[in-house]
C-alpha cells in the first residue's frame, strides 16, 4: 500500500513505533510479564485470546494515539481482526497510527552464529491480505549471536531478498537483524552488521527504501551511516530484553534512532489493573519512550565518549 501520507509520517514524524506483535514463541513470556502465568489458560487458543484482549485494551486506550506513536507492528491474527466495528489496521490509522504486520514464521536453528528466518510459503497470501486491509508495511526478524562475517552476510542477504519481494507488493518492509543483547561479542557483531547492511543498501535501486530495526549498538551512534542512507527510511531500536529505563537511556544517546519497543514498553502493565491505572501506566511508558526517541542526549569530547 503506497500511501504518501503514511510514508511521510514514518520518515519525518516525531515519535516511535510500538511493537505489539507477540507471536506463538513470545506470547507465554509476554503474558507472564502481564501477570498471566501459564495456569491462566488451558491451551494455545486461550493463550492467544488472552493476548488479544491485552492488545485490544492497549489499542483502545486514549493514550495510544498518533500524537506520540508513529506506527504499530501487529501480529497477523490482530491484523485480521476487527476493533469497534472496523478492521484493526483501519482503526489504528483513524487514530493516526501507521499499521505494520509481522510476517516471519519464526527462526531456524542456529548455524554459523546466526538464526535465519524459517521458510515462509504463505508470505504471498499474507501480503495480499495486508494490502487489502490498508497495512503499510511488514516486519521480519532474524537473530545474530556470533561475529561470523559469512553468517551475518547470509542473514542480511535473506532479509533483503524477502524485503524486495515485499517492496514489489507495494509494502514497506522493516528488516530486523537483531544482535543478541547477551552476546559476548556484541560489539564485533554490530560492526560486521553495519558493513553488511551498508553493502545491502548500496545494492538497492534508488528509491527502494527499507526500514531497519536494530539492537542498540555498544558504540554510541555507530549506526549513523544507516540513518543517513537514502535507501533507509528510518532506523528503529529494539529493546532486546533491556529494561525500559536502560533501553530509553541507550536510545537517547543514539541520534537518529527511534524506539520500536515491545517488552520495555509494556513492562509495568498488569492485566489485573483497572482501566484508569492501566491507562496511567501505559501513558507514562509512552511518554518515556517518546522522549528517548525525540530528545537526544548531546555528548562532547569532555564526556569521554
């Protein structure tokens, strides 16, 4: 869906991207963090239904709006649902929030220090549905744990091969090659990933813009060349298991990057909260993440950075 207004908001808007795309693998942990342990549901369907309820509560909240949130990444099941009588993507856009959808099917086993995306034979069908529902773009994640040039190159090449299929369907892909926050060679992985992403962006025809979603780098502002690249529409930061406080502090020190947090955004919410408390806590989190995305810490040589 080539929507110039949505593209302008993504490229130049002040705010961040909310990731509410918890899928099968991440849903149990997400629910547990929300105060809903495994004994709160009997089977997978009940698990998904509980997560749907929490996501609906978030999306319906008055504080979840386009005033500070540029876009939201949805789980495929959420994309296909209705909210207040409207398809969820249309409901979000009516609130000023650009809709994206997670399209990967999880991760393959680790090989060469990376976990590539699983095969995705249903991708064309998902893209067709997404376009028909007014979704602007997609997101797909893979994972890096070791400083293997060949492994990281293969991962980036897979991401961009899929990204170009998505671009051909007039959707904008978020490419997410996450570096594991606990990797003992995270700094080296960052540098290899930067080189491979610059290589991949250089090979893109002019105007075929992607969005990058990356782990906050060990070295502040390492990803500045990606922020400035004409084939990169925006660089997002994932929280990767960091607390909200730590993720926001790191984000504020990386100019040009904006948040696309999931766990760090929702960490203080509990399903047992009443409506007023839920909105207050969510609103405070949105304010913190917004400030870290838009009000950057300026450093100087005297800071030793």
